[in-house]
C-alpha cells in the first residue's frame, strides 16, 4: 500500500535514485511562484479596466449629480485636495468651515415705498466741546450766522442733542416700517461736532427728499409750554430761494402739528403761534437753503419742569416720533 502524506514535507526518494530528494519539490514551488507573479499584472490590469468603465475616480471626475458626503461647508474645486484643517495652500485653517452669510432682509413695503425722507437731529452732543468750530459764520442767504449751536438742556443736564437724536432714530424706525428710505443728517458718534446748518440743508437737497424734518426742543423760561412747528418764509436772497417750497412745507407742518398733538397729548405752544402751533421764520439757514419741503419741530420746552418730564421720558419720546411719522405719512399721501 502506497504511503499517504498529510503534510508538506517532500516525498521520499524513489528507491535506487541517486537524485537530491529536495530537488523535485523545489522545482514545483518555483513553478508556482512564477505562475503567481505572471498572474498579478493581469489582475491589476483587469481592476483598472473595471474602474475606468464604472466611472470611479477623483472628486473632480465625478458627475455633478453624484451624491457627496454630508458637509456644513461649501468647498470650491481648488480646495478639494486640501488636507482637513488646512487651507488650499497647506496652512492650518482657523475654522473647519465658514457659515454662509445671513440673507439681508428686504426693505419693508408700505404706503411710503419709493419715498425718501431726511431727518435732521438738531445739534450734536459734541458741540459743547467744539465752540470755536461751530461759531464759524456761514451764509444763509438773508444774512450770516453760526455754523451750528450747542442747543439747550433741561435743568438736570439732559441735552437737547441727546433728545433730538433719540427721537430721530425712533422716527426713522417708524418711517422705514412704512416703506420709506430714511436719511439722517448725522448719527451718534459719527462726527465730533456739527454738521453746519448749510450742510444739513444740502443733505436734504442732494437726497431729493420728499420731506425733511429737523427735530428740536426749545429752551425758553419756565411756564412756557407746548410744541410748535416752524415753517419757511418766502425768501429770495443770495443762495436762498424758498418760493417753491413754502406751500408744501406749510402742508407738511400742518399735518405734523395735528398728528403730534393727537398722539402725544401735548398742546400747541402757549407763548407763540397764537395757539396754532405754527410759526413762520426767515432767519433759519436750514429752511432758507432748502429746496425740498421742510419744517422744524420744537417738541417742547426743556426749561419747564412739566415739559421736561415728558421730554426725558422714553415712552413720551416714542409717542413724539410716532406723531411726527403720522404727519409725514399723511403729507405724502400714505
């Protein structure tokens, strides 16, 4: 009976053979290795052909509709080969991804859509520290006067310029809610003093404003109470020519006066205007040099304790802004 082997040891040499007993086994193993080596390139070639036919490859070669790994960032083609946590140039990035910019909200649409209103906050809190600058004389058509003034204060020190800026910003918000484009002649902290009254007028003119309102508060003696609206007189002198704006400015002023009284509960001034709350003047550069319908409103008397209590109240200032806004809306046909 022939031997049966269960291991890989070489078979015993045939009887009477003088050959090396390991030679035949080595020959068979060498043949097997050569066969495998010859088969490997063929397998590799087959794999490459399969990949080419299936469309697999780098990201740049993938169809645009191919699903991509979930990501919170948008990667441009030039960034696809960058290592995670690096910029395309290889330097570490500060963030793995950059959030998309928040969409800018569309302007509100309303009865004043397409209209432009310029709001002029009277004075500037910095004027007190720049008296030399604001004392410069400017030409207002009828004469020359200071570039700007400090404005008044309440007895406790609350500045007219603080009041006018607060009401003006509230007014801007109210008008923008009605769809208007609103331009302020200056903003808090934007400039150390001013602007001059000539520049304030020019801002309204350059904006081709449909209406311009300059916000103020008076500073006369105690006991004088109430608001009044100042209208431009008919002036034609030098750079001043108000002929075209006198009538529309009066209509604007009347609208504001009526709505202001109704919304705030404040009465027309008891010390000028004959109880109408309307006063005409020809000595204000902001009115003389305007080519757009424009008025000033003195919202109350800062030197009277009762009026001052209203002017320093945020709730009352909100009513004041709303009353002015309602007057502008009515004037512009909203």
